[in-house]
C-alpha cells in the first residue's frame, strides 16, 4: 500500500519553518547586502544567527554533529518551507553548495577531517566550496578534468583553473577535484582534496557577474598555482573523485528541487494575489480563463514535482542510491518550475520583470537550476542510456 500521509510533526515543523521565513527572513530580501554577487558573508552570518536562535539550523546534518538529523522525506517538507525565500536556506544552513558538501564529508571524511572541516560547518561557523568545473575541461563531462595534482612522493602540487565556483570568496572549507597523473609513488586518477581556504596557492581571480544572486558570495574564477597538499589532505581515496561526486549529487540534486519548489510556490502565491485584485476588461484577471489556466497549470506542475521529490526522498531514506531517479526528478522539476516562474511573471504583467515583487528575482535565480548539478540534456542522456541498456529508466522497482 502506498501511504502519502505526512506525519503531524513534519507538518507542524514545516509550518514553523515557513512562519520563521516569513517573519524573520523575508525582511532581508531588500537588504543592500543581498548584492549582484549574492548575499555577503556579513548578511549570511546575521541570518544564520536568527535560525540558530530559533533552533532551526542545519536540518539535514546528523544530531551527533549538531544538526537536526532529519531524513530525506522530512527534509522535503522543511526545505520547501525554507525555500519560500531564497534567503531561507542560507539562514538555515541548508543551501548549496554547503548542504551537499556536508553530506559528502559526512560519508567519506576521516574523523580528524570531520572535526576540522565538517563540525564547524554544521554549526554554521564556516562555508565551503566544491571546485570541479573548468573553462576548457570538467563540466557536464567531469572526465575531462584538467587540473592536475602531481605527487612527488611527499606532497601533491595542484595546478589548474576553475570557474563557476560558488561561494569561493571567504569560504574556509575547500573540496578540490584534480587528476593525479600516473606516478611511481602510488595510485592515480581523479581525486578529491580537502583543505583550508587560506592555504597558499589558492587564488580567487574574480567573482563572475551572473544572472542569479541567491548564492552567498556568488561564483568565482579560481586559479590553483603553487598549491601544495600532503597525502593526509586527500579526501577519501586517490582515484575515486568521480564516484564521490556521484555520491554527493544524488541527494544534492534532490534538495535543489525541494528548495526551488518553495520558491515557485511563493511566486505562485504572489501571482494569485495580484490576479485577484488587478482588473482588465471589466473583471479581475483571475476571472479570465487565460489567467486562471496559467495558475492551474502551475498547481498541476508543482503537485507533480512534489510527488516526484517525495518518491526519490523515500528511496534515499531506504539507502537506495537512486542515481537514475534523482536524474529524472532533477530534469523534470528544474524544467517545470522554471515554467511556473515564467507564468507568474506573465500574470504580473509589466511589474513581473521589475523588482516590485520578488518574482523577478526568483525567475532569474531559478535559471541556473536547469544547468548546475547536471544540465537537463545530460540527465536525459543518462536516463536514455539506462533505458536502452536495461529496458527501464528506473534503477529500482517503482
Ligand atoms: C549557478 C551555478 C553555480 C555553479 N556552481 C558550481 C560550483 O560550485 N562548483 C563547480 O564545480 N561547478 C559549479 N557550476 C558549474 C556547473 O556544474 C556546470 O555549469 C555544469 O556541470 C555544466 O558544465 P558547463 O557549464 O561546462 O557546460 P558544458 O559541459 O559546456 O555543456 C553546455 C551544454 O551542452 C549540452 N550538453 C552537454 N553534454 C550533453 C549531452 N551528453 N547530451 C546533450 N547535451 C549535452 C547541455 O545543453 C549543456 O548545458 C555552477 C553552475 C552554475 C550555473
């Protein structure tokens, strides 16, 4: 039997999160520290302090590390409620890339690495980066990785150029993907390294101008030159970076879907309120079928997204890898929610493209969602490959 009941505790928690976001976080959406390069660290610190005071910090991390320890199903409700403002996940320390990085570190970091890097992240005291994408190398296809980590028997010298590195400016926990070339001293292959952000040899060249501004400190171009890391700064095993990236991505894709569903629901709420009061041709917009069909299409899309998210969350909670399911849900939800945001802009008319409402920011912020953690086409490619190979797009029985 399929049971869609949500536990009363979860419903109450989601309501508490939504109230917190409305009362305490939304007022900061007009704060000048929400810049074209995202919220500044100063704004983030203030928001995190508010969530901490409310007992709502880091809902996804294990209780043993200081988090709230929620499973993926509960996270679905909590993250959606947090996403009502794009600043909500920042406040609650469950925004990208930190949320995915915390998940990965929780799975593969050594105990000493957990204490140095992960525990302070769970406490909201430091941010992190995941540095993979390169101008001419790793992107949709991470196997094109160009950054090298040459091992001389004592340490690794890391050289390369990365871009689109979210939150690089000011982040203290760095996860860097680099290729260890064949060498006589040990194993080789794509490898993750874990180090402090102030390690000499990490050069932030510039923060890129982008159409979104929901990620703390924006997205940077980063050069690694003269960066020397010891063998103890390898994260996990040498040669396993691509496997770890996949391990990180299945849940990370899903949490993006959860947060953006909350943002889409906010846009819909604003569009609906506008359509009730704004009149055209003798009646409120909402009484024009062309408008209320758009609102209905939004409800239909968001309902499908919510169900798809919950299904994959349920799989993850049973320790299923859900790699293909998370591809399906990410491709579907990112495309559908962007259409929802677009219809909300349309219903608002001219003000939809202005800063009079937050819908304009949601629309722009959401655009990147169709690209990061796998562009839609790459997910479709993976889904089709799985389908052709096994006769089903699903890895697990549905
Ligand atoms: C807002 C934002 C934040 C990001 N943050 C980070 C970060 O913190 N760290 C990090 O390392 N990276 C980050 N990225 C980079 C992101 O992971 C890459 O943009 C993504 O992996 C795509 O790589 P690419 O940009 O190099 O595009 P490319 O690999 O050049 O692909 C371009 C386009 O080609 C098409 N394409 C590619 N492969 C296929 C295929 N198999 N079939 C059909 N079409 C295909 C797709 O349409 C794709 O959009 C971020 C990106 C954005 C937009």
